C-alpha cells in the first residue's frame, strides 16, 4: 500500500525497529499487503493507449468514415482500401511508438540497479521494488535514495536538487529526512523506509507529472485544415451532383459510380505519407542519438526557435578541474603551498569539488607533520580543514567561509573570476595557530580565518558543447539557460560556450512580477539563475505567449512540469525516469548535438510533405474543377471509378519517392501560402486545358456518329466500352463520354507527372517555380512514370483495368499540342508570378530546401531572385 497521505496522522521521525531490520517473514508479509516500493510511471503510454491513440486519430477517423460510406454504396473494394490505409497508418505509427517505449523501458531497467537492506541483521541486495515499508536501507556515496524516511544511523550528504528547489548537497544526521529521488554524495548510514511507492515524495511528484503529450504539430494542423477543406468541397459537390442525378433519373449504378469518383478526391495517400515520413524521421533520429517517443516530435522539433536548458548535464559533464591557484596579495606562495600540502589529508573524492582538489593536490606529497585534528571536506559542509603542530588550515567555498574571514584583497579577485563562470575555493589559515576545528558537541566549527589564496575550478564542458551551441545559434535558435546555480556563474558558463548572456536574472525576482512584466523580462533574459521548477514553467509559458516555439531540456523529477509546458520536451538519458517518461525525445548520449540531426529530419519531413501536398491538392483541385465544369456543360460525367486508379502514376508513386528523397526545406509558417501559390495556377490551368480536351473529343465523337461514313465504325469501336445497345437513345452520349474520358485521363495524367519537373526542375528550362535541383532522381522518375503510363494506355490488360479505350489518333492530335501549350502557359504564370500580382501577395519566394552537407544529395540552391522574370 502507499504511504500515509496528507490527511493521515504524521509518522514518528524514528520508529523502534531494531537496527537488525525486519525478518524475511515480516518483509514477505508486508509485500503481500501491498506495502512494497512499487515503481510509479509518469508515462501514460501503455501499449493499449498507444494503439487507441494511433487507430482513432483524426486522419484514420476520416478514412474509416469514408470506408463505411463506400461500403453502404456497395463499393467493397474501395471500402477495403480506405479502411486498409487507416489500419496501415495505425500499425506503422503505433509500431514506432511501441518500439520507442520498449527501448526506454530497457534503459530504465538497466538504470534501476539494486539497493542493500538489512534483514535479520544481514545485508541483503534487492531490487528497489522489493523494499518494503519499515526496511532499513543502507545508503552510501553514489547510491540513489529510493524511499522516504529518516536517517536511523550514521551521517550522509545528499543531493536532492532533482526533487527539491535546493541546489547542491545537504547534510542529514540521525532523525533527518531523506527524500526519494535524491542521491547520496558522501557519508554512510541507514535509512528507515517509511513512505514507499506511490506514497513517497518521488512517487507523488511522478503521479502529478503523469500525462500524455498528443498535441498536433503545426504541419499536422495545416494539413488537417486542407483535408477538412477538401472534405467540405467533396460533400458539397456530392450533394449537388447527386441531386442533379436524382432530377435526371439516372440509374443507381451510375449514381454509385459518381459517388465513388467523388470519394476518391479525398487524399488517402497523403495520410499514409505523413505517417511514413514521421516514422522514418523518428528511426533516423534514434540512430543518431535522439530516441523519439512521439512520432510527430521530429517535425515539431524543426519548428523550435527557443531552447531552454540547464548547464549541468546538457553543456557540462559534471566534472570540475582546477584551472588556477592564486596567492592573495600580501601572502607568500610558500604559505599557500604549505597549506595545500597539509590539506591533502582533508580532501575527499566523493564530490566533484573534492575530486578536483584531490587531483590538483596529488603533486603535494604532504609535510609529514602529524595531523592533530581533521574535518573532511563534504558537499554539505562545503569546507574541510586540518590542524597540525604548525597551524590550522581550511579550504572551502567563498560564501561558506565568508563569516569567518578577515583581511582584504579577496573581494576583487573573487568578483573578476566569478564573472568568468569559475567556482572558487578559498584557502585560509586560522588567525590563532592552535585554533580548533570542532566546537562543543563535536560539530565542525570555523575559527577566525585569514585568506591565503584562491583555487579556481571550472566545470568541464562537453566536447561538443561549443560547436553545438554555435550551430543552434546559426539556425536562429535562441538558447536560454535556466539553472538553479548562481546567475553570475551561469553567465560565465554561457560565455565559455560562446553565448552572450547579457544581464543575468535572479529567478527569485520573478515571483513578484505579473505576466506582462514577466514577458518583458523573459524577452530580454538569456540567463536565469536560482530558478525554481515552478518559475521554469512560468518562463516557458511566457515564451509561448510571445509566439515562440519552445523546447525544454531537463533531467530531474522537478523538470517534468516544464517539459510538459513546452511544445517539445527533451530529457537526458542519464536523468530521472520521470523526465524520460514525460519527454517527447530522449537524448541517448546526453548530447544536445543529437537534436541537430533530428531537427534536420524534421525539416526534411516538412520539405517532403510540402511537395507531396502540392501534388495531392493539385490533383484534387483539378479533378474537382473538371467535374464541376463538365457536369454544368451537360457533357456527361468526366471520370469513371476505374480511371481514378491512374493516380498510382500521377500521385501515389511520385509522392512516395519525392517524400523519401526530400531535402530539408523551410518551416511550416508559409506552407498554406505556398500551397495556394502553387496549386491554384496548376489546378486552374490544368483543369481548363483538360476541359478543352474533353469537350473537343466529346463533340468530335458525337458529330462522328452523325456522319454515316463513320457511324458503323464508331458503333463497332465503342460497343465494347458500354453496356448499351447502339439503338438505345443514350448510346451516343455514353460512347462520346467514354472516348472523351480517355483523352481527359491521358492529358491530366501526363500533365500531373510533368508537374514534378516544376517542383524538382532538372534544368533552367523547367525552373520557373524554383531553382534547378542538383538531384536528378526526380527527372528519372518522370521518365519512368511516363513510360509506365504509356504502357497502361497501349497494353490491353491494364488499359481495360483503368477503363480506357484503345489509342485513337484524334486523342493524341489534341492532347500533345495542348500539353505543350499548357507547359508554356504554366511556366509563364510561375515565372512572372501572375497569381502573386493578382492577389497582392507581395515579394515572396517559394520555400527552398536548405543547403546541408548531411542530406543525401547536397543542395546548392539559394532563394531565387524575386524580380519579375528572375
């Protein structure tokens, strides 16, 4: 069972359990009663939830609804395709999230380690989940604290910065509380397990952090808008055309066929491509050190323009190195060396500071003088000292020794070096040579001190820290440092990694600001120190209010709220399980550098989906315009359900390859505008020429039936394509419709394939929409698709499958010249930006792929000139 809640009576600080611990039988009984330390997960990503989320998302719901409608119309094959695509989407995206969850579970299992408890007087090594309420847990340097409860024996220093607002290590004596989620940095003792599992401090924080991040990305929102718009158009067109069909008393079969064609306007394949692109991006990012838990997180990362992170872990390794030993004015180096010789006895290695000092002082072999008294340097005490027959010496942090220091010359040295981000230790000598270092009760006590010198320590930067920060800044990402350390020290670290910290802000001043005042402060502050977890959330919320797209990097339990408040939560692999649970991305090597390849994958996704959406929507808009115009002209229905299968050549295969070959493109911010600028001219001109082709062929075939010399041949030719007899009144119209449909499908299909050359122009001849592409694969794809399409038009079996007539000279006599004219006109419209001028869109250029050495084919394009005819 969980530990006591806030309504329960408080437990005694120390109970009467003997230091021999529980017996094995008592422990087993408590475990059966539910008093074990069962792990609490902050993630709601259970396998069932992952499946539900991916099966019943917006896109799949649309596909399932269309499938049901097609099923009601008797179009069983089309219904299977619609539902099948939805299920395939779900399998792919859910598979990636399940893969990420399993990988994260394995990481957390390997990180969990074991703990030692005292059972019946013997030390027993257990899994942390097997600890029960009342156990005595042995805690030693480096051990995580896995339960709440008091120290029963010994004295320890613990770092609880990941679960509380207190930076650094704190000393805990017998009777003092240890909180789960902390880590012992020095000392040794026994802790009573009082609150376990969900009742522990870490368990409660984890439960509060529990949540699921399923918000859509900007690209998803814009694509969803386009899909909804298409759905509205399809519904309106369907209603109008079916109403007309009812008034004209068309047969049920014809109505069903019309409905099937209209339902085909919904871009099924676009849904599949988005899922495929997200999943592929997540796999690539994971291989480069960024484990993606939400498939859309890679694309979301590409939109980030503010990155909030702490220095520890993300930019520094946690190791300290001594950079300088400075004698103070008026004191000789001999005095300082003598102190350093003696202090080697007082410096431990359980803390980063102690380890750095020990490495520096290893060259000092010691004086050989007997040590009469010693105070070990600990993280909680923050100083250590020795007393010999010659003198008493102390080394410690400036603010820890400040109350006991006398003399001058220290302030100037401290101020200048603190601004450089250095951690400073003062080496001092007791004013009285025989001064004792322990007071009454045996507690360490500082005597009056005179400073001898400074020891300067610097946090070791991660090898890639400067390069990573430079690349982030080069990509217009503002890096904001939010840390619990002193603002001046954080600003110094910022300078060391190449950032301009400006004026650092003390987080304790933020509580007195309202939201408007906070926004002004946050807009200017790139370094905030002494900041609490709640203040981090306020800073993130402020950045979002100002229109920024924010990513937060965190590693502690108390970072979870900020990770959830950001659009992208990023956790360190070495951080707490809670942070990893709630994050969208986990850095497997604790390196911010892994975000850059992931960000490029996001840009690649945007570039690929942008091109694919242009192709899809051009097809949809063209077909819709053709259907409306031809129907209004009373020239029959321009498409049969079988002919919509030609989209395999015009949309399906092209978008699949173009998405896979995409290079990093622009951001989502102009996607809708770019769609309008490309799709509108392409769809209007293609539809206009297509309607011309259809009308010419329809009237030509109709007139041919009126010519006695041609009628018999035409009847023989078209009887195989319609179920009407030549004597039936509607035979001529049906025959003309079938023949015109073949010409229309031929023209639109070839034009749709040629649109790829506008989007990925191989030469300047085609470079009216954008600059020439160095990638020749799209041009090769165009040739292959044209050959495949022509084969489908000529070979009887595929021609029959797609509902086309045999090739007729009249089709090519009209289609080929119109295709050439269409290409020239569309090139001119794009080159001279006719739509931009008509709509007053201003001086805009298409989204351009970025130049990067890490893409499959290096992109050397620059934004094209915006003057007319450029």
